[in-house]
C-alpha cells in the first residue's frame, strides 16, 4: 500500500491531530499483551504505534480499524500513552486519503446526511416516544433526556429506551426531550477519526443545547455521556441513567418490590466503566431487586471484557469465533448465569448477536439493567 505522505509529515500530522503521547511510548509491548483481540487473533497495538511514530508504511493497514477503543491498553500503559488518541489520529489521516474500510462508509455517510448512523430519516428520531409521553424540554425543565441513536433507531434497543423512560417518569424525574432537532453525539465519528464530521455534529448539538438552556443531561448510552463530558464545548453535567436509577431507589422514589427470580451476571460496558469510572451504581440497582441472584463474572469492573462495539466495531464484520461477545456468552454460561445484564446499547447488540450466532438463546438472555428493574417495580 502506498504511504499517504512522506515519513516525517505523517508523524507530524498524527502529533498535530491529537496523538502527542506517541512521543513517550517506549515500545514495551504492554498494550499488545492486554489487548482483548489477542484472545481471538493476533493483533499488535505496539506495532501500529511504532509504525506511526516512524511515519512508515503499514500503519494505514486494515489493522488500524480493529481497535474498538476499549481503553484496556491505556489503563495498563506504564508511560501513560493515550493509545486511543494515537489510533484515531492515524485514522483521521486515512479519512483524509479516502482509505476507509467498506463497512464504515455507509454509517459515516448516514451520519453526514441524516444525523445518525442507522441510514434512517432524522424525522424518525423521536418516534419511540409516541406511546411513552416524555414531555418536550421546556425553559424550566431540569434535565434533557438524550436518547442515543442506537436506542432511537434499533428495534431491540428501542424497547429498552421506552422501559428506561417509563421508569424515570415513574420516579418523577423532571426531564424532557428536544427530539428530531438533535444529532448523533458524534462518538463513533470521533473515534473513527472523522474529525470534520465530529465537529459538525457536536457543534450542532452544542448550539442546540445552548439555545434550549440545557445544563443537565441524562444520557441513555455511556458513549453519549462520555462525549458530552469529555469532548463538548458546553458546560454540561451529564449522567448515565443507571446513576439516576440508583439515586431514585435510594430516595424511595422507585421501589423494587416484585421478586425477579433470575441468575444475573453484569457485563461492565467499557465506556461506563474504564472510560467513566462508573461501576457501583448499576450493581446497586441490580442488588436492590428482590429474588435476583447476582453473579460477578471473572472479568469485571476495570478488567471487564469489551463487547467489541466501540470505535466503529459495531459496524465491522467479524467471524463468530473471533467475537468478544461469544467469549462473554461462554463465560456467563460457565458462571451459571441465565441473564447477561448490561447498560449500553452497543453491548446489547454485540452480545445478543453472538448469543444468537452460537445458538444459545434457550440457555441465556441479554437484558438491560432497566428491563430487570422494570420487572420488579411494575
């Protein structure tokens, strides 16, 4: 493959775009040792960083798009290299040269044309709310209830979204939606290195939120929450819905009463856990449900196994034998769980798809924390 720029120009471009910490990498290989890809196939983040730092051919290979931004490597790097920033900076150069893998092209194009990666008209963004009744955001509404594109457009996750919203309404949370004017939070565009698109989408939301007087956001996806807290210009207090559930239960506004006799293993989403440090709240919600038998998976909390959906991974075509979700299903079955609970729409899709591909649908299910809580509260 032909390099897209002379060697020094490539390295300088990566530094300028945001991969500054590439300069302190000492090539120890820790990142490759902890990367979950090496559970299913050979993959070396260290090699990608080395090639990028030297500005040589090879970093622009398809391997660059394997990274699912789980942050495991960043957590373990002894020098503090932000490997995700290096990867997305290198991806940005590929975006500029037009070298983008086919599975990524349609979703990124849809983000540009429709404001979502699901190739669905923007006008359908708030259709989920027709039979739920979340009010429109007003000037005195305390929280914007921001629904992730995946929750809005994916059929399975749309059910989760409705359940989530009904619980928040039952808990008398003062919240409202803006609706079809909203755009995607731009998480996937950002992690795929599509910077101009990221700035276009996040800038539109920033202006919209400012015009509506938004100060507090309840995010349905940890990816959205992370974007609002880390990448947006506006000064927002963005929280995840499981944090709100935890508070409502503690305050007695949501009262889990009915027994839910299920053996449940919780899967920590990367962007809720490693990226945002939220581990206890979703667990406390599950622990509050009468009759629920909680199972802690061997790989959990900071060491949780990624579902494979971040950084554009949800669009990738991966053989069943190489899916992290398949490993997670097997791990949960071995632990004796009948349900894998999670709190991220990407995790729901990735693990559920692996469950179906493995033919284990009669043995174990994937449910959102909101769906389990709803069974007990209602």
